[in-house]
């Protein structure tokens, strides 16, 4: 009889097919299968690795639950006895399996790369983009109350960025805001794309106008980081617009946008950090991110401090309450020395 590890390994070799069978409400996003939860609800909390050394491993960001594809079969089929789980896994593995998906297309042109890593594709895409000032992306951020985005070297604009519908497989081209994801040494490991309406109507009319590419784990989009020297105080959060809104009223404070709750938990702290201001979405995944990142910070001697918006998020505060009200709200939450150093008088 095959062992549990053998069955899990064989299932991982067909990870996408397993997900399509047992988590049919989800969609493929790059090298991940994204779905709401283990009960196959629609959403984006649970993710399954489809490739690489962690193929077949899954995590639910909202609950912290995780496992392999054998666990997934057990949970989705409501099975208890291992014999039943193994029987279902062998039944699935005996079915004809679909051919592997072809290599992903180039994110800008739609052509298929030849043996090109996602990090290299991300670097090429960022290099193809142009400065933000005066572009559709700059106008989009200004509509969101973020007036000085073009000062950030991490942000660029692509006039015609390729978009693939992960459900239908169809493709289209839209202008896009491109944000560079970097590691602690400043090397670009990935990018985050926000596809935009070419006539200035906000985001592009697609199901998922925001998507990342490349190596995000431990890395982030960085704003106001010094070229050299330690970063003693910084702020970290999930969303790009959230952190850009904070940077608008805290222009001197280094900040990172990890892009998802899971990646926020895993962010690698810069050497010399002593205080970390954390903000995250007010959902289960966001609370999990704050707790996990706070524990990691405390373990290495960094003081974690949670800062909260007055409304739904800091961009909403910036747009609806204005920068002065947001500044005063932050003054109440920052350490006095940091308020003196980073907030306008």
C-alpha cells in the first residue's frame, strides 16, 4: 500500500488538476490556486502552491490552517478514516490527467518566454515601463488623493501591459501602474501590476485588475528607503495605495507595501530597525498578519506598534477626511519622537 507521503507527492505532481477538481470555485493566479476557504467558497484567502518545491502545499490566511493535497482531499470530501482518504486520492490519480499548462506569456507583449524565471520577467517588465509623471497611472493615484507618487522610484507606468483572464484564458492589453518589489539589497524580485482604464475611469474593466509577478516572499514595494545606512523606524502594510497614502503625510518615513497579508507576515526586517508601525486590512487575514508580524518583530528586538485608520483604510481617510485630519490622527498614534521627526508641524 502507498504511504501518505507517496500519495501526497503524486497529488502534488498534478496540483492544478487536484485544485480544479476539489476547489472548483477558485482560479489560477500565476503559480497559485486561489479560493475562499477549504469549503470551496469563492474568495482569495486560501492559496495552493502549484509549482516549485512547495507544490501541493496550501495555507488559509484567514485561519492559519495549512497542509498538503492529501489533507485537502480529506477536508473537501469530509472524510475521517485514512483508508477512505487514500481510496479517494487513488481514485483521482487513476483518472486521465490534463496536459500541463503551457508556459506563461510575457506580461507586456503576450509572447511566451524561453526558460525565463518570473523574477527575470518582472525585471524586464519594470525596465520596459516609463516614469510615472503625467501618465494615466499618475492621474489615477491623484484621483485617490496621492499627489506625489511620481517621486517614488519604485513606481512606473506601462502603456500596454498584457492581461490574461485566469478563468477564460482570454487576453487583453491595458495601461498599468507597475510597482517594483525589491529585497533588502534593492534587487528587483517581482512587480505588482494595477491595470487601468485607458480613458481615466479608474481600474481596467477586468475581473482581477491587480496581480503580482515574481518573488514576493520576504520582500516588498519600498518607499523612502535610504540608499545606505540603517532603517531604524519604518511602517509596513498590505496595500500599495494604503502605504502611499501614509507616505503622503509621512514623507520622510521609510515604508513597505507587502501586497498581501501572507507576505506581510513574512517580510524580512531591515538591519538596525527598532520600531515597526504596522497597518493591515480589518479582516481575518489582516488580523492574522498583524499578530504574526508582531511576534516576529518582538523576537528580534523590534517594537511593533499598530496604527489604525479612522475610516475603512488610510486611503479612505486621506480622500474623505483630508491630509490634515489624517496627520492629527497619526500624531496620536506615533511615538512622540517619531511624530516630531516625521510629521509636519
